[in-house]
C-alpha cells in the first residue's frame, strides 16, 4: 500500500534515492578505510626510512698512520704471531696526536683516541698481514669513527642526539670536517660483517648468510614434500575417513601459531635427534614444518585448476595415471605451485618466534659458511638490536628492517610475476 497523496513512481524514486545514498556512504566508508590503511603504511615506512637511512653511511676520519715497528713491538711482519700480538692501538694514538696535536693531559689523550672506533686496530692489523712491506712505512688511511662520534656527526648535535661526547671532541670534529678529514661514506661494514657489541662494527652480513642457508634448507625440504603430498591427496588418495582426517589437519596446521613449531623443533630435533643448536639446518627443519601446509594447500589448488579434459585426453591415448600426472597435470600446475612456494618462503623469511625457541638468538660474530655452523637470521638480528641500549643501534635496527622489507617485496613481486607470466587461463 502506498501513502495517501503519493503515487507508485514517487515511492520508487524515494526508495532508489535512499539506496543510492546508502551506497555512496558505503563507498565513502570503504575509501576512508583504505586511505587510512595506506596512510598508516606510508607513515610507518617513512619513520623506518628516516631512522634507518643512516645505517648505510658511516663517519670516517682521515689519519696519517705510520706502521712503526717499535710502537707495534713487531720486528718481522711476515711472522703472523708477532702481528697478532702487535699494539695497533699505539699506532692509532700516534696518528691522532699527529693530526690533532699533543694532548695536555691523559684525559685529553683518551678523548682523542675515543674519536676512532675500536675496530680500526683490526683494520690496521689486516693491512699489515696482507702487505708485510708496510712495516716502517707511512700512509694516510680513512678509519671508522666511534659510534657516538658517528651519531653526532650525522645529526650535528640535533635534538635526537643523546650520545656521550665532550665539548673538546665536538671542536676536534668540527675542525676535521672543515679540513675535509671527516666525512660520511658508504658503510660497507653494514653488509659484510657479523654482529658486534660496538654499533659501528655491527653488520647484517652474518644474519643475511644465515637467512640464505636456512631458506635453502627450507626450500629443498618443503617444496618436494609439499608437492608430493598435494599430488597424492589430489590424484591418488582414496576418499575415506583417513584422507579426510589428513586434509582437515593440514588446513588446521596452516593456522597454528608459529611458536608451536619452535617448541616442536626444540622437543624433537634438538632433544631427540640432537641436531646442532642455532644451526641453519635446524632452522630449516623447523621452518619446513611451518611452510608445508601453505605449500600443500596452494599446490592442491593449482592441481585442481587443471581442467579434467587434460587428464581424460592423456588417459585416452593410453597414458598411465602416473604418466598423466607427471607429464601433463604437473607441468600445467607448476606455476601455481611455484607461487605458493615463494609465498611460503616469504612467510618463513619473516619468522622470529620459532627460531628463538631453537637457540638462533645467539650472539654470532663470524659469518657462517656451512649448514651446521652457528648462525642467526635477519629477523632475529633485528630483535637483538632492538633490545640494545646504544643510540646507534636504532639506525642499525631500522636499516636491517629496510633490508628485510626489500627481500620480502622482491619475493612477493617474483611470485606475482611468475603467476602472470606462467599461468594459463582455461
């Protein structure tokens, strides 16, 4: 029934107007939500970049270094033991005094030497090892500055600087900067060295290598097992309670918290099989358990997407079921399987909790060279640096996050590219 004084056309127009207003409101809500989400991501990324871009630069000081055998206590530079026992810190003290002048007190001398990183002594040792003929010679070298000096030089005493630096050190640094003896350079140490308690010496090289070794183990185990399980469940397994039970549990495992897999690895691989703790092979085994459900589910979806006519045609020309699967279904489903595998690897790349449970939170200085050597991974390295009190570790943490995000973007981009280039539409 229509209201008195209104005809059917007016009622319909009024109803349509209300529907259109509701639709516009719904669109506005959706656009607002998406805009807020994008803005939040942009703000987060901007904050990470603002804090982390300094990690890719390091303050270096140009100092005249003389490899004085008397100061070093080295008479034969070809003798590795003598070089290892050499007092390279004395060379740095002498070089700083030549550049800044004789100190008036021992306290001033300590402040002068504190401008240079502790790692500079190892740099000089490496140079003398590589070229024993440098003993007694002089050369001008760029040596890394201490972390507090580095932080001050990057901010030039801005509001965010909270390091320990004296007025005399500030004056020396300003003088060095004016003469061109202090400048920011690309921080290769950040990519080539392992962890360190000194921020200016710390790098992600060990964590990146540990991550790559761990992902290699994960890929070599999870992809063949996941694809084989998907093929069996989709093509060969009979439909009964046992296979239904397996399928339900695979779907449930995809939603299990990752720390549970860490507990499983601790109980089974470490305590029972005695796999070396904090090793890439152990991390790969744990991450394999975590990524298997994702790879199995995506592989089954890719196999289902192959039209039944392909199977029927292969069987019709006399192929066995195994030949049909391996020669026709598997090649056509492989793009989807690869996409699922890459997504699973990206998920494994960002995991921290299961690896903390198996001891990959250890302080690792040396870069691992094998699958059984102690190692850590990039997310765990970020976790360790985020808990460090030094101000310079803030930019190291943010820089490592930027590298991790770059890896994730590349892996997800590769998955999208493979899906676009290789998938077939039926």
